[in-house]
């Protein structure tokens, strides 16, 4: 009996994404990006098998034995900690819907489908321990202002983030969509820095160092021009929205009713408003939300449309709960 697989009539897959013009995988077979098929998505959860993947650290996907894996927290703490996966699973857990988006996820004028232009974002239900729980256990020294998170690959690719972010909502996740985090997404443990550029969400997390300054390191190439004091806001994604149905490359059968659907998200918090235009931006109409928008999660919106059969352009735009309506352009991995 075929019970493990989806119907063979369903053919939607991730595609290699030429992020930043680089082929995927690159000439060394190491850097690769896989884009999620947003045009076929329904609801807001990306199944793990279709979650986008960005691997940027000159790395293979590490094959980590969770029984041997540990997370060490050290640096400017009273008591450094080394935790096994079992230790982590004993601690109070939280479960959250959370989007991740690669900073390079945007239209460049050449992509034909929403998967090609915006497939480097996904939203999963993540389960784990709040980083604040662990830092309270360690005890932060008063000089602790930044932290650096490190993965297990040969290129550590640590990222500096303000300690305020760690205490606010960073999550150390071992669960993804009701099962263990998938290898491509960081098994057995990853950091989630809600709303920050994808690159900050360190996969294969094995070390967190608490420090007293912004560390310049491998991952900061996108942030080198920033004043460290202003960097925290600069790390944020969005707000953004895209139409997923009907979208590029799809043929509509004919005039008549269509529910236009799309996804909106923001690193600033919950999406507040989405508007849709069906006439190339002349008139903007309020979209409806499918469910209540959640902080740092993809939000599904819709707009009821009667197509007259004439050529037109469908657009969307959004704002978030802190009133932002711009999309910053980052570089990232
Ligand atoms: N250890 C490690 N963490 C990493 C990366 C990586 O290559 N190695 N890639 C980063 C980048 S650039 C992005 S956009 C996100 C992608 O997460 P995903 O592959 O689970 O979608 O992970 C980030 N964390
Ligand atoms: Mo990325």
C-alpha cells in the first residue's frame, strides 16, 4: 500500500534557485538554494518537504547524531552551559508559527513565476526552548550586549545579534511541523530569530557566545556598512506580500469568478492590512485575511474577483502592525 507518499498526481516541487545570479548548486556543489512552490501553496504552513532551503557556508548537510549533539552557551555569562538534546527536551517548550525568508528573496524583473521570484520564504510550526530560558539559567553579565550563534559546519558562519533579541523571542527549535527538524533545515537543532533575515536563523546550532560588541564575521557581508547601533532594525525583513493565485505562468480557463489569493509577512510583527489591485495599481481594494494574522508568520489573504477576460495586472501591497510599508533590500546568502 502506498501510504508514505502524496498522490502521484501532485507534482509540485522545490526548484533550484539562482540566488544572486549564482547557479544552484554552485560549481563546487556546495552552495545551493531551493525555492518553495508558493504558487501551489494553500493555507500558511509550508510542509517540511517543500520548505525552502538555503545552504551557504561551503557546506554539505551535516549528518549529526542527536545523541552526540550538544549546545554550548558561553562568553559573558555567570555559568556556561552545555546541553544535550535530551536536556533541552526536558525544559519548558513553546510552539510557534514562524516564517523564514532569505534576504535575497525578491523580484529581479526576469523571474516568471512566484516560486522563482519569492520562493525563498516559508512558514513552519516550530517547537523548542526560548533562548531567554537558557540565558536566564546561565545568568547574563552586565556587559552582555550581543550574541553570536554558530552552526556545526566547517565554515561556522556565526551571526551577531543584539542580546535584546535573544531575550525577546529567539527560539532554539528541535521540532518542525510536528516532527524533528529536517536535515536540510538544521537537524537536530536550529536557532529561530523571528523576523530577522534568514541568514540569522542558524541551522545545526551548536554554540552561542555572549559578547560585548558586534562581531564582524563571515555572515556579516550584507551588514558591513551598518552602524552596529542601528543594525538591529536593519536585520528585519519586510513587510512584503505576493499574489500566489493566479500567478505567473498559470493559464486561466476563462472569464468569471476567481478568488485571488496571496501571502503577506513582516519582520516587524503581524501583518495589519493587505490591499489588492486588479487593474495594474489604479484602484486598491482591501483584501480579507484567512484567520487572524500572527506575528512573524506568513498570513494568507484573499480578494474576490470577477475577471472580464481582458489582459490586466494583479498587484498586492501591505502594512504591518508597527506601521511599516516598505521592503528593505538586503543581500544575504
Ligand atoms: N548553519 C547554517 N545555518 C544557516 C545557513 C547555512 O548555510 N548554515 N543558511 C542561512 C540562510 S542564508 C538562510 S536564508 C536560512 C535558510 O533556512 P532554511 O534552509 O531552513 O530555509 O538558514 C540560515 N542558516
Ligand atoms: Mo539566506
